[in-house]
C-alpha cells in the first residue's frame, strides 16, 4: 500500500528542489533510506547532500538506513540538511 505524505524541505534542500513542501506518494512501509531514494528520484539534485541530510518523520529525527518506517497518510517528512556554523 502507498500513502501521500508531505515532504518539507529546509535550507539547502529547499534551494536544490526549489520548493518548501510537496505531497509525495510512497509505500506505507519503507525504510528511511528507501524513502530518501524515492525523493531523490523526484529531485535528483538532492543526491548532492545525501551524506549530510537528516530526516524528521512526525517531528522525530530518523537516520538514513534500514530503519523501517510505517507512514500514515498526511505524515510530515522533513529533509533537514546540516546547519553550517561559523
């Protein structure tokens, strides 16, 4: 089954995508890494920040990896690049 989630883009990810948010249809049961790959299919330029990005799903941080996410329709997935200091 798939569901619509809202992807929120912040900082560098918003610059690369040219959007602040959008609705994306993804499998309901998906690993965080697979979710990232689905989003990169839509916006290939995001691949540039792959090693620096952090996800937040329902306002909880998630590392990219094998962690299984069970998404609900309307969930918010935030793409948060590192905030560069200095």
